[in-house]
């Protein structure tokens, strides 16, 4: 049976507050029965509060609506994110006074509050889940949809995968991309050849390995798989292989399986805001121009279905290439716009495939529009009176 994904379009027919995205979020909250489900629960609202100059993260207006709904239902909400983003979250509007609930670092101010879970995957043996996440009895996953330089796309999965674990595990998730070898030094023994391979990359993705001088290290987040390095590399010395890129997405699915596994069935739900979708993650500490038109707000109890629905809803959006930073290059016109931007091996759909394989949900879904955009005769505009 397909999962339900509730949706509110960014478009509106009339200049009326009831057709705006915050109002549509209210309707999604009703459809998800959040108030009925949180009585007596300690509710972690896991979101990304951004970093330094970010301003495209989920606006406090939306967060406060969720907080109020939880309180109305008799739950005890708190907003949570990683410690280094929480420290200055009030500078971006995420303060207890504004949101109406406490704001806590997921694993404490020193990242030392966590629980260990064994589940081997590549270089990872133990996953360290943040203590404030595991101590909560209900999880409200509030994600901002955006591009991501490692996997093409970040939303519901990535918000939990990297945000519900401590920094050590987060680093290990990124290191999964280096688990399978891609550089074979014996095939390129000459230092001049190594230098030529590094210089062939216009994005600085290839550097000298700091642990093994003379060898190459790949910064996968900067690689768009253009293949220029392969043209310079001696045969067999370098591989640009899907297995290295796919590892991060599979690791994210594993991380979500571990974190969600700490909650009882039915004690988690997911909301994603697909507005001001930027090329890279909000953790970069700044906001750049949007690379696609706004899609709207989505909600579902199924994390696989909601990410799948977001991707399907935006797959035919044109990439706003005039808004891209000039250092970025589009070299494929196939697939989702996020894939076009970050390269063919950074297919954003992969995480939903891995998530489904792990039993986290279904890619089959029913999209329920909570307030379809209707056609109306053009009304006169009534302005707010001065008095």
C-alpha cells in the first residue's frame, strides 16, 4: 500500500494568507495528527539551524507553528541541532523566546553525550547517536530541501543521517567514500605525473594525501565527474568509480536506520520545506541564490516516501543556471537538476533506494494536496488599513 505524502504548493491562487505556505503547514500538521500523537511525549524537533550567515533554512515562523501544535497536544517540545550551530542559532532567529521552546545541542555542548550502536558498514563499526535524540520519545524531523556536494541533495534523510550523530560518526560517514581504493600509486610513480593529474582538475578536487605524501587524495564533494583527471592520469592509476560516491548515500541510509530505530513505531514524522533551494548544504555558513523555483511543503510518516515525493515534484524544474556560482559547472543534462549540477554519480534518488532496501519506508506514495491551487476570477486587492 503506498504511503501518504501530504503536500502544500508554493503557488497560490489568491492574495490571501490562508493560501500561503505557513497556512498549508497547518493543514499538513492536521493531516499528520501531530496534536493527537504527542500527549506526554518529549518531542525532539530536529532541524538545521544553519551556520554563521545562513538565512535560507526553515524560517522560525514554520518552526513556531510546529512547537505550538506539539504544546497544544500536550507534548514537551525542544528544537535541537549540532552543538556548533546551536551556539549562535539565536543570530538566525532560533531562540527560545522566538520559537516558544528550549533549543538544545543534540549531543551536549562538548559532543560527549551519546549512545553507541553496533552496525558494521565499510569503515564504520559503531554509530554514536546523540543523547538528546535518543532520550526523546517522539521525533519531528523538520528539513530544508537543498543541493548537496557529496550526494546531490539533502532533505529528510540527510537531516537525520548527519544531524543525529556526533561529529566522530559524521566524519566516518564522509570517510566511507574513501573505503574503496581509487588511487593506485604504483601505476603513477613519477612525481611530475602526479602533479599533472592534480592540476587537471579545475575544481581542486585532487590534492596530495596529507597522510601519504606523494599520493593523491580525492575531495569527492568538489568532483562533478567531468573526467578531465582521467585524461591526464596514466592508465590504471585513478578510478572515478560510482562505488565511492554511492557509499555516502548508503551510509546515510544506515545512519537513519540506527537513529530512527531508537524510537517506537509511529513515534516519528517528517516535514520538508522545499523553498530557496541552494546548490549546497546549509552547513556551509552562507546562503547563495536559489537554483530552482520553490516547490512547497511536504509531510509524511514515511521518510523514504517524503524524499521521493520531493525529488519527483522537482525533477522537471529547470535548473536556474544564471543563479549558479561561477565556479560550478554543469556537464550533464540528464536526470534530476541536482544530479545535473553535482554530477551523474551523485544521483539524489539513491538514498531513497537504499532506505527502502533497509525497510525504512516505500518509494511508492500517494501525494495528497492539502489545498489545491484553484482558478478564480481576479478579485480586487484589499490592503491592510492604516488604522
